[in-house]
């Protein structure tokens, strides 16, 4: 493990329209100690060729490919985590973007021993990358109990410290990122918000999480199966999480 190096995990599938801009947002980081691990889930478009051109220019960018299509970001993310050499593990999907000062503002927050995850606020942009001034503002800090009331940690904004946590992997299930954060904070750590808008989330028509009925089922299974909560308590948290998801604080 290399001290203070950030390993950026990017799962990819047929993102030729977006991956160049995503990579450029990483190269533009004012924090320079990073590697970008792009894990291709057997794309059939021109994504690989685009990435190879960037690799020629910057050796910090690395390309991997799954043996067979997995159909979800879980397997590519876990491959990236396995290959990561950095102390910090960050996540950035192949169609999303970072502001240039994201890592510079986030990494110092890990000096607090209680902080296991650092995240940030973010902006929603449309499929064409256009802004509609939709800013999602998360709480300044969350612990396990607070996170049970709904996921406020956006994956594209999150970084975790494996010096404190070891390597943590995703489980293949609906809303896998929420289950992932809960598994970390359940160990007594807190998540800290850098309290700036540091990323841009591209809203696409094909977004898996856009189906609210699926989300309800995913939440319930996480509470019942992962967190071992009773049916009544699980329904209580589902209702809170759904209420919060419909009325996110948008500034």
C-alpha cells in the first residue's frame, strides 16, 4: 500500500460517449498522487481504444477487462479494489465527472481517526452534460444509525481509507453501494462530508435506480438480510428512506 495514494475505481460498459470527459476530470485533479483503474465489463463499443490513447499520455491510468459480462458495476468495482495499490479507494463511474479540487479537499479529512469515508455534495447534469442547477446537499456527517434512515453517500463522491478499514468489497445486490457504506459505518466509523459540490452525476434514461418500486425492495432486503432488522423496523426505515429520497434538499 502506497501512503496517501488514491486508487480511483471506474467500472465501464459501452461508455464511448462519456469516458474521455470522465478521464479528463481525473487528470485535472490538483491532487496528483492517484491511479485510475478502469475495469471494462466487456464493452462492445470503442471505449477501449479511447482509453488506450489516454494510457499513452498518462501511466497512472490502467485498463482491465472482465472475463465475461457481469451486467452490474459490482464485479468491475471489486476487481478494481483487488488491483488497487493506494491507501485510499475512490469511485467514479464512466459517465460521471469530478471537480478539479475534489481529492485535494477530501483526503485531509481522513486525519480524524473516526473518519472511514469521506463524501461530498454533487450536481445532477443531464445526459448531454448540461446543468440544470440541481445540487444535492448531503449532511455534514453520518454514522451507522443515521445512515439507516437512507443513503446520503453518493458513490461518485465517496472515498474510503483502507489503512483503517482494510480492503472492503461490494456484495452483488440491489443498491449495493448503500449496503457497502452501512457495512463500513457499522464498525464504528463515521462518514464526513467535504461540504462542497465536488462531482457531477449524469442522469441517464437507462439509470437502474430510477425505478422507485425496485428501490423499495432493495432497501427492505438490505435491512432484513444484511442488517438483520425485524420486519417492522425494516419497514420503518424504508418509509423514512423513501420520504428522504423524494424530498432531497436541492439548492
